[in-house]
C-alpha cells in the first residue's frame, strides 16, 4: 500500500477503487502499462500483481523520488507532463490516468494518453457531484490535488477525441466516511456499473485505429479499423481529437 494511506478507512477506499479498476480494465499478464501521474506509486503494486510491466511518469520529481524509495527497481519511472508524454505513439497496451492533477488540461491529457496507447485506457478521479466527494481525506495528496469531474464531462472529453469508442463506466464509495465501517456491508451490495453517485468514478475505453493505405491520400483515409482495435502491420494510425 502507499505510504499516503494511513487509516483503515483510507485502505478500505483504496481497495474499493482498485476493485472498480480491475472490473473495468481487466489487465492481462505481460501487458505494458503506463501509469500517468503515478505519484508515489500507489497503484504500481496492484498492476504488478496482475503481471503487467509497469512504467510510471509524473511531473513532480519529488513524487518520483518517493515512488523510487517505495518500489526500488521494480518499476521504470521517468519525469514527464500529462500533456506531453515522453513516449512514442502506440507504445503501451494500457494507459491509466488515476487522480490526475487538477493543474493539467484534461482534454490534452486524454489526447496524449490516446497517442501513446495501442490498447485501452482507464480514467479515474473524484466525482464532484457526489455527496461524499470530499472523501474526508484532505491530508492525502493523492486526493487533495486531484481533478473533480463528472461522468458526463469525462464522456464528452473522450468523445471529442474518439467519437466512436465504447466507454464502460461505474463508481464506488456511496456513503459518508463517518458511516464506515458499519455501513460497508451495505456499500458493497450496491451495483457499481453505470452508477453515477459514487465518489470515485472510473471509465475505460479502447483506443481505435484508422487504416491509411499507401494508395489513399492521408487526408482521405478509409474508416476501416484494424481487427481487435490494434494497428495492422504496415498501417499508420491517424490521430483524432488533436
């Protein structure tokens, strides 16, 4: 667990968040995963436990130093901005943006995540319309500095970049922290998929590619997609939403 998570309530929230991430993202052993805004590496152990090869990027050298202290040599870490990732196109099977910093431009961050991804993306953050969105965790940097968004807002931003992609979403943590742990058993019986009321919201979507043949001008690419959403051999990807 992250050294930023100190109380039983914080551990409980962290577990519920990771359950939603697992349900939406379904990481597979051997996949290359980029965690954008990795902070001190809270999600690294989770993804490594699923067998992913994990790379983390964060704009704060201080947070990267903390992650390196927590993780040693078990993850590749590098400095980088949400809106200008230091990686080539289509480099990762999975890209995650979990609690992105409120200072970043979400549209630009989503566009960059799409650029470096060849598989699927997970976006998770605090629901600003939830009655429990304050989280009661102001001392935890992970939550204090995070964007507060809504499901409709995030869907709109994703659609601007990938109009035809299929978005799956859900949320967890439906009750005030003062009612935990007594209310936990009821909390875990509430459906999470397509439920907009939880204080942590998560969305997952595949990155799609368009075929550009050597016979076609680049400006008149066909709409045919590669099988499974991945680029076909010798096929260039046309950027969308840029």
